């Protein structure tokens, strides 16, 4: 039935979907007649625009286009199809469109198409591009869903989404019944959400034989995928152009100087084309950005302008995709130098790149569990310099696949690549904090999908620590299943500790303030990246927002000032100018506004109590600290020597407050702080910290958590505090523990 629908020669829509069929006509006259029959777009019923035909020619030039019939045939005959192709072959844009054609041919009886992406900007840009190619409206026939932003309707045929959003959808729709085809893209990135989806979809495919699963991956992961899913059909796509690779083994010891020298040498050569530089970390991006910007004006103007584009993969940044119209209007040739780091490979969507410089290392969490400093025992992220994998090196090479004269400069030797680089990028599942993942798995276990056959099993110690943390947060009952608290916590698309703080804020009457804090710490950094020499001016601006009670309160001040400016500004430009004047990231603050609105919507949907804001009063300040402690009691540190050396309560790691902390600026170091984030790199920094009283900690932290803390001077001090607490206080604490989720609240907090 399905094959007949696709192969029917009288179907005009089928001819449009398979334009190669026109080439098989016996005469030109028949081809013209066929074209006249193909004027209407079957997805919206409107005539095709001239732009559609222009883009169609571009699509036909993509390496993957010649595999269309082979793919459609395998899609009809099999439930799973693997597509192996290089970065620029077109699989992320064309395969979803072909799947949409398949769903149309069967009248969407099994649902539409969803295609996952690891990065938010990629999902958005692909949706925009595909809507353009299909000649339909973005947000209607084609849309996207990313965290805190939904650009789809109930009638959307093809949606791009981040992998974590599809994972979250499984909480309410475990078998994903609204989709007839699911495409998992960027599998080689090995994100946690993608690995979880790979495992859970095995069960979903068994329950829904009509469902189709397409897996897009780079060639390096094909053997592993084949052994994981069995003998399934494979489509292999090769790029057209070879890439010249130059190994500069002597440059590795002084890689930073070599990078800058190479950039200027390429520019002086006069050979046109943009440059992409892969650096080890974000600090290197900032450092290189400053130097290249300083040297740029000193270069020969006849060679054109050097435009530096920093691309931070972990932030919500735009893809690198030059605007053709801007280029045509610009009288001077512009060569862009894109500075990025690991995971930035998929953010490069330009055919103008002719040169790639690769340092061959990255700052990441170490693979060895013994050397891992984000470690289940100490709950901290560590960044150490390590070689990238061979698959990452190959992906960077593939960026040049669309260019007939691309050149890759490797600042390492071939021997280094074969000896020191691992074949595949390690799975994030084996390196990251799994608390959120375990909370999700516990939630879908309610729907009968608790078993998950992971491609790479997570470390048992990480799983045990995640379960222990959830237990401390009261997310589990005595049987290890999700408690009422745990179910409600899973409704929030946040870290479990942050979700618990929001729930606690309902009890302490500070929901409004806690939602603002949650939005600000979830959004990208609200402080702008500072050019050299602007530090003093920025600090003087930021001082007006500082709050004596800590960084969490400073974030509330910044958000309130932004909101006031937005309400009183005559235009959006005035808001952007205000942010620029105060060295604040306008895009990050807009994101925080969107996040906060969605969190408030969740609060209302599950009918949690919401009180009017009372920010500024002493009682409110204390209540906010109580709410924060309810979720972050595992992240406490003490200044052990009075000079700002903070020792973690859970382990013997010493750190300093971040230079932008309100305490660092005011040079008043509190003895005890609660912190939001702790990372170990060149400098061990505590980020977003607020002062807390040890008495408050002892009142709110679970007793069994305190009992399990390792022996230390800090623990002895806390023990003395507890001994001095009156029996009445202890009784109140027990009562509070019992009253955390009263029966009336349980009935009110229905999860939909």
C-alpha cells in the first residue's frame, strides 16, 4: 500500500518529490507537460515560488541528493535506516524533507516527522532553511522546539527539536504517538539525551511497528551503531572535494603563537576564503579574539578587512552563516576568522570557509574515572587539556568538504593523531553528572519504559551517586520510586536541585524571587564578554547592581533593572543600548525573561501556591536563602583562613570566589557560602555564591546527609551548632520535614 502510494506514476505530488523522474521522460514535450502539472505545493496547496526552483537546483548539487531513491526504497522496506555522511553532505536538511514526503504519501496516518539536534542554534537554523526549501511558512508546516521556545502548531508536519526536548516529550507521550518518523541527527556528538533516546526507542519501535527511525551519523560511528541495532539498511554518502591536510608538528609546543601566525600568514597570502580556528577552550577564544582584533587594524588594508567572529558552543549563539546580501553591499573584501572550540563543528554552516586551523586538543572532563574531578564524590566539574578524538579531527576536516580548494592546518603530527587520539569521541553519559538523567528515567518508568539499553553504560558509581542525591532531595520514596516531590520536580526542565529550590520557595513564600534566580542561572551569563581595557568601566557599572546578601540577590537586581528598562523604553533599541552601556548581555536577559515566563506557566499549571513579590525585606531575604538551601545544601563551602580560601563541605577541595562575585568586588568574604557552580580548571572558582548561616544549614539539610559528610573541621563546627540548637528547634525541624508536602498540597499539585 505504502509503496504503491509512492510509486504511482499519476501522482503529481510524487513527481514533484522525485524530480529526477522528469529526466527519464522520452521527450522534452512530456517533461514540459509534467512541469506544468507540478505547480502546486502539496504541503500548503499554494503555487511554488521562483525561489523554490532556485533552491531546488542547490539541493540537487548536494552529495546526498543522488541517494534519494535508495533512501526512500529502504524507508519503505525497513523500520530503521542508518544514514552515514560527512558534515556537509546535506543529510540534516534533505533526509527530514524526504521523510515528510513519505508521511504525506500515507496521509499522515502515523503522524509527522521530528528531527533531533544536539545544539539549539542548529535546530533553529535547519528549520528556517528547510521551510525555505519546502516553500512553506516557518512555525506552520515546518517548525522547531528548543528549550523555552516553541515555534510549532498542532498542524506542523516537520519539526526540528533539540534531543533533550524530545526526551522530555516522552514523559507525557511515552510512545511518541504523534510522529510517524523520528530522525536522530548528530549521533556522533554522543550527548546524554541522544544516547537515552537511542536506548528508549528500541522499546518504542517494538510497541509501534509502523514507526520509522532514521539515524544520521558520521562514518566513524557506523560499526558501533550496526552492532547496537543489528543488521539494518545503511546509506553511505561521500563528499565531492578532497581536502589538503598540512601537519605542523613543531607548532604544538607553542600552539597559540602558531595559530596567530598562521591567521596572519593566510591573510597576507591574498588567497580568499574564511578561516575557522578550533581552540582548546573558551578562555583561548577570548584571548585570541583580543589579539586578532588589536592586530587587525595594523594589517595592509589592500588585503581586505579581518572580521573576528567568536563562537561559543556552550552559549546560545548564532551559527556562522555569512549574509550574502551584506557581502554584496560591502565595498571592501571581508575575511572572517571564526574562533570556536569543541562542539563548534556543527555550528559552521558556510561554504565560504577555505581554511581550518586545528590545535588538536580540548579542555574537557577527563575520560579516566579515577582522574575525573567532576566526580560523584565531590560533585564538581573538572577541565583538563586532552587530545581530541580522531572522529572530531575528521569532522573538522569535513567542514571543508564543500570547498574545492580547502586546506586544513593541523598543529600536531600524524604520529600524534594515530598514537594519542582516541578513535571516537567519548560518550557524555560516561563523563557527566547523571542526576537529571536518573530523575527522567525514574519518571518514564511510571510509563513502563524504565529499562534502557545504553550504547555505552554509565559508570555504576555515577548512577549510585545520582540516586543518593535524589534521595537527599526527597525525590525518591522508601522503595526507590519517585515520590510526589520527585514527580513535580521532573515537570521543571531544570537541574533537580534548582527544581527542589522552586518547590521549597512555595513553602517559604518567595516563589517570584526564586523563579527569577532560576531563570538567570539557567540563561547564558548576563555579563558581556569584555574587551581589553574595559574591565574598570564595566565593574563601576556592575557595582550598582551588587547586593550585600550575595550573587543570587545581585541577579535579581539585574533582572529587575532590565525589566524596568524594558517597560519604560520607547523601543527595543533603547533596551539594547541600556544593556550595552552597562556591559550586560541583552540576548541572555531576553532568554532569562522567556525562561521565567515558562517556569511561571508550569507553576500555574500544576497549581503550586504563588505569592506576591516582597523582594527587599529582611524576611524575604531569609526565605530566599531557605529556599536555596533546600536544594543546594550539598554545595556549601567555608572560608578556612579568612582570606577567601573556601573548603568544600563534601571534600577537601579549596576554591576562591569568582572575581565578579559581589564579595570579591566588595572584598568582604563571608565565612559560609552556598554556591551554584564549582569548576576546576586553571583557577578553582566558586560561581554565584551567597552567604548563609550555619544554623540555617543545620535546620534545613537532611540529618542523614550531614551524618554522611566526611570528617572535617567544618563538620565539627556544624556539630557544635547543632548541639547548641534548642530541643524546640529540633522539634520544629522534624515537624518541617513532615510538613514539606502536606496532604492538601499533594491533592492540589496534580501533574498533568
